[in-house]
C-alpha cells in the first residue's frame, strides 16, 4: 500500500478485498446495459479505475423505486406514518425494547451519531432481511465516523429523489442504456473511481471519477473521457465542481448538483454561467439520505419524503418557527436503520414559504460564534453571509485564544476581499488569509474557535 508524499491517506488497493461478480453486482443487467458498461470500462481515455460497484437491485427493488418516484410527485405525505414507525421500532429494534412505545413522537428520546459508534447492530430491527446488507462507514466530517447499515434500494433512493427535484425545475433525468445519466466527480489525491450502470435508469451509465491528475493516464484524458460521456447530470462537492468548471469541456450537462459542503453564491454563479444550466445545492446525511435542496440562493426546501424534521434547542426542546436549532430527523425509509429523532449535528431554522417547509440559515456542525474587536459576539452564519458572495470555493475560519483570525481559502477571491469581508463584521482584529487546497478534507469544517464561550450551547 503506497502513500502520496503530501497526503496522509493510503492509496486504495484495487480489489484487495473479496469482490462480487458482475452478475451479483447487476442482477438485472441487460445486453444493452452490458454494452454501456463495457464502453465505459474500455474507453481509451478512461480514468484509472480502482473499484467496482453495482446497484444490486432486484426487480422488486427497482419497481419499488419507480413507485417511490410517483409518491414524491404527489407532494408531502400525511404524517400518519410517524406513530406506526415509532411502534414498530419499539417492538423490533434492540435499543428501544425496554418498555412500551411512547404515546407521541416528542416523548421519544433523541439519538445522535455517538449512538451508532460502537453498537450499530443495536439499531437494526431484529426482523430485518440482511441478505442484501451493505455496510457504509461515514467520513466523520460531521463528527465521529459511524457505521451505517443499508440496503441496495436505500442506496439507490437518491436517484428518484434527484429526478423529482429536477422535474420541479423542468429538467428531465432520462433513462436508457444509450446514455450516461450521471457522473460524480471528486478532486482529491485519493478517491474511488468506477464505472457502473443503473438498473433503475434502464441501464444508463453512472460513473465516479477523480479529477486529480493522479487518477488519469494523462491530464488530457479527463476532458476526452468526460466529453465522450456527455452526462446529463454532474454531481460533486463545491471543490470538485470548481475544478470541473476549469476543464475545457465542450459538452454541457442538463443540471449540476452540489452536495457534501455548502455552496457559496459566487461559485453557484460561476457554475451556472460555465455550464448554462440549473445548479442545485443539496443537503442530506448518509444515515437518512437527501433532506432538502435549493435551486437558488434562497432557503433549502424540504423534500416530500416520509422524513419528519424537527428543530431542537441544546436542551432538546422544539424551537419555534424561525428560531435556529439542531436539525433532527425521523425516518423509516432505510429498513436496516430506522431513525427516531436523530440529531444530525447541523443547524438551521424551520420556516414556511407559500405553505411549504424550508430550512433557513443552514450551517453544518455546531454553531460557532466569534468575538469582534468591540467585544460583541458574531454568529458564524453572519460570516457566511459576507463570505459566500465572494468567489470562494471553500474556506475554513479559526479564531485563536488571543482573538486573531486565520482564514484558509480554496480558490477565488483575493486576500484583500476576504480581509475586508471579515473586518466588516469583526473590526480591527489580526486576520491572516492563507490560500490553500482544502481538497484534502472531504467536507472541510468551515468554522472553529479556541475562545471560551465561542461554541453556542
């Protein structure tokens, strides 16, 4: 196992573990889909694939996903699914089998990622079908890493959800083995790369690539391969999508979806101009899937899934509409990990626009505040408001014990613009700006502080 000199993560060893056969990866493989897979695998400019991954969908699972897409189009479901989920969890999940089910959801104690650390099996229903078990380990960027059990159907749930939100924008995500529907891009020294096809999308190509030059035989292969794919949809985090926008591609997608990290206004504008298509900012967590989305710089719109969102104070009390707190979700769509009042570690306020629920002021992780030169506290969301319009791909801002601030930036705005934006809120405090490469972190943490009282609790 080798290591990059400037990157402390070991290279992935292709097929070092037991691998499935193609028949096991794609139970519904058709001749046309197989031809697409071969095309992607053997293209002369293909990346250095180091992984193999299929959807493992059965006919029953595929049909269920199709029905799910129809349900999304019907809008927000009635909440009559919540208490049956509570009762089922208290009846079948070991962690909860200590007494009768509560009479209401608000009586259920909250959980968080720490609960999944050492006893993930205690959260799996005893009557669950484990024949298609998939075990995913989170990155740990939103706190400690956790083990998440899931099914192939739940893994593929993002596809009908993405179809739904794109249809809201009048953009179809089409299917069929003659096209590549989706390319997921990364830009980091080490990342999985694989070619796949989606049975849900009738054999359409799905590819994951690393735009870092180390993942290709020659740098020019990136453009040759991606233009040959001509995907309808690019997905990735802001850092990888900013890199994608720099490549001299001649093809354009129908839409770009950004996730994993918050998307700034400046980069959204850059991407929209470069690709001349809608750019959507997604919010979700591995444990529950996609939660909310926004097609502009407004609030994040909740998706009409069977997913109940609460905003809770540090003491666990419900926050009134418009008041920021911790996003807490209840969801039973992953049959191997039903969640009851799961605290995500992310913060926002829940409001209503035209009668539909939205998340405003969404920021990942614990809320941090910063001490200005005047002594007043400034919430991190205010810093987001002044830094987001700048042409920054990502940033990390830290205040030390003496009150000095260091801002590490990734791409975009000049140092003086960053200093002016921060000083506009914090006043004449020492500020150091360090242009860098935040691609070393899958989801860079934006805000941190060593000052006592900075963490809002």
